[in-house]
């Protein structure tokens, strides 16, 4: 912490706070925080781990808020988390065998369609219709979403929380608030698993990660409040914004 000036910490705190607000609504906070950590001079080898530390701490706040307010089914989370973690491990293994670069052009084609479909369908995610599905069918669908998105997370990663929320809303018929709550719980589990690996490898600036984690908690609480108060009206544009940010980032990485 002593290696950062007060101005650097202030700017970083503001960006982490904003990322927390966005992350609790639609995921994708790393689009803001990763460049921010690099900009203040954090060594690249510590950026991912420190970001995971702060993000995991912040995500706890939004998970608690969503679960407390929406009375989400805690039992339903377990198979989602297990499927996502197994998928992430499979995706990580696949990344060792294949070059993930081929997925970038594919994402450039998919992301505009995802953003358009969310914004153009004004009824999307407004009503929770998951009760229309039999319990076994609903469980199979949540696992069917969590596993491939978890594999994507292990293989490539950006936008995982966004894709989880969209998948739970589209295929499991949750409204966007419930879908986002479940997505946050799955994301928290994957963040903690990744954080443990970074900690064991000594790739985390723990004082900075914890300090930014406190800031992230504030951002997540504000974002969760907005999501719960305004529902899909707040979450839908946030998802479109994340899709646009991912599109620009992938395009930059692909053509630079």
C-alpha cells in the first residue's frame, strides 16, 4: 500500500466502486478494474489475483443482498456451483490443448446479437416463470447453463457473470433479478476457487486486495439496491453496456 500515492488510491477506489455497482447488476466489473490496477502501477503478475480478492469480497455483499431480499433457493445453488466448477476445470484443461484466440472472432459476432436481443425484447426478464417447469427439469436446465458457461470461464472468461444471468433468464425462465442473484452466487464460488489458486501461488497483493474489497462491497450494495429496486429496467441496459465493453475489448485485443 505504501507504494501507491493517495491520488492513485483515490482514483482506484472510485473505479473499483463503479465496477462493483456494474458487476452486481450485470457482471463484467473486471473490464474496469483490470486496466485500473495496471494504470496505478500494480505489477502485472499480481493484477489478476488482487482483482479476484477484491471482487470476491465485494460479491459476497451482493449475493447476501439478493438472497435475503428475493428469498432465492439455496438448495438450487449447489448443483449450479458444482456444474460451473466442473465446467471451469474442463475449460481450463481444454485451454492447455487449444488456442483460445479462435474464440475472439466468434465473440465479435455473438455479442452485438446478445445486446440487441436483450434491448429489443422489452418483456425479456420481467416475469419469473421458473415455476412453470417441473423441479427436475428446472434443475437440469440450471446445470445445463452453468456447465458450459463455467467451461467458457475456464477457457476464456470475460463476461461469465453476464452469460450466466442471461442463460438462467432465457432457458430457466427466471426473471432477470432472480437470474442475476443465482449468477452472482455461482460467480462467487468460481472467484473463491480462483483466489485460492492465486493465494497459493503468491500472486495477490493482500493489503490492496482487502482494501479494495471493502470499496467493492460498497459498490455491490449500491448496485444490488438498484437492481432490486428497478429490476430489469436497471439490469437490461447494464447487460447491454457490458456486451458493448466486451466487444470493444475483444476487438482491441484481436486487431492491435
